[in-house]
C-alpha cells in the first residue's frame, strides 16, 4: 500500500491563475519508492473563476465552500487529508525540486521531529529572486526557539510558515490553522514550536511569489491595531501550550 503526503492549498479567484505553476512544481517532485502525493485545493468561496485553473489529474481534489479566509479553507480541507503528512502550498507559490523528499526524510528519520521548514526565496515580478537574512542553522529547531526569535524580532520568525511540512496527527491535535484574518500560518508555526521539535533545511524549498494582488500586500494586512491583536493572540496561544507542557510525541499511556 502506498503512503501519502497531502498537499493543502487555499485559493481565491485572484490567485487561481497561478495554480498551473504550483502544479508543475508538484509534478517535478521525486519521492521515495512507495510514496505519493495528493493535492487538496480548497477555494475560499464558491465562484466560477477557480475551477478552470485546476489541473485535470486524479491526484488533485478540488473543493469549494463558504468563505472564511485561508486558514479556514486549509483546516476544513483536512477532512480530505488521508495521509500521514501534510504540506502547505499557497496557490501563488512554487515548490523547488527535491523539497518533499527532504521534508519526508527529516520526519521519517526522527520520530521526535514534528514538523519541518526550509529556506525561502521571494519570486519577484521581474523574474528575479531575493533571499532574506536570519535563517537558523541546518537541522533541529528546539522547542520554544521560534517564539523567542519571533518576539525579539518584531514578530518575524526565522523560518517561514509557508514551507511547513507537518505530521497530520499533530496538525489535527492543534486544531489546524488559527481562526484569524491573517497570520493564521504564523499562529500554527508557533503552536507547533511550543509543542514539538522542528527541522530546518538550508536548501531552498519554496519560491514565494510577490505580486500586487496577494493578500499580504493589502493595506488591511498591516493595520496597526489589527496586527497588534493578531500577534497578541498568536503569542498567548503558544505560551499557554508551553505552560500546559503537552509535547509531541506524547508519552504512551496504558489504561488501568
């Protein structure tokens, strides 16, 4: 029986034309023998504008539903996540060759690792790419390290939540992505780091497309009051999880 990696993508009409590029980046992945991927695309809404851009491939599942933001779309898509691992892929981004195999190797090789991330390059409108400083050392990311860095660096983590590859059971235990209008992926990243060790791969794993229509380029994303509220909730969740001392992998317990 083949084992699966579930790729989860939230999409809305403006980003739908980028889906073919994301699909090509998936098709370029090479996985170890016995593994396959299943791409679950969830439209954040019910328009007629997304479906024409969805690839005709039996490995792709397309869903629609009432809008609630990308975090809601991704979380409800987990109902179709019939694999051991979940990889997030935004509709306007692209994976680089080899990243799924590297993610898989990190988690298959160490059961104490709950999630992995990788280096990111911004893909600029002129076709060039740009990196950014602050990448951690290659290898394990210890519990609490992301929160400490994020808090000390104006709420910017040293690893990118758009590159997350995570164990499905851990993702479900944490409730998926946070119910926020933005920063829902950062909230998940910090919750993961509060409860489990992670992994960072220094090889570029994602091309993060920069374009005028992306949600993070809108004025509402940088509204001072909303941003402060989002960051407060994200931090509070991570700190409470750490205080409760629930860790992955959970200790085996036998009933009396």
